[in-house]
């Protein structure tokens, strides 16, 4: 099982729990932080593919990761660095 599949399974497991939408988003940010630290790369597209979510939701996750200091802000070429 690939890393992507492992983290997708974690996300699916979260969705089966009785969490509010805010709690679910917070948990998604937490597991995504683990994921990007492990694979050492982050992009909105990568998060969309990993969790099979839409662009807007993936963008919000990336913004939350930036606020938490897990990733850098967007560089001049659009790239972000895992800190």
C-alpha cells in the first residue's frame, strides 16, 4: 500500500466518525501535515489526488498548513517548501 493510499484510508476512517464539519477539517489538516512531512512535497493538486477532494477544500488545507508553519508561503514560481 502506497503512502497516498494509507493517508486516503485515514481520511475515509475520519469521515465515518461522528465529527462536526469543523472537527473533520481540523483532522484533515492534521493528517495532511503528517503526509506532507513524510513525502516532503506539497501541492494543492497532490492533496486533491490523495484525498479525492475538490480544489477549494484542498486550497483551504494548504492555507491552514501554511498558518501552522508546516509549509512555506507560495514562492515566486508557486512552489511551497515543507518546513
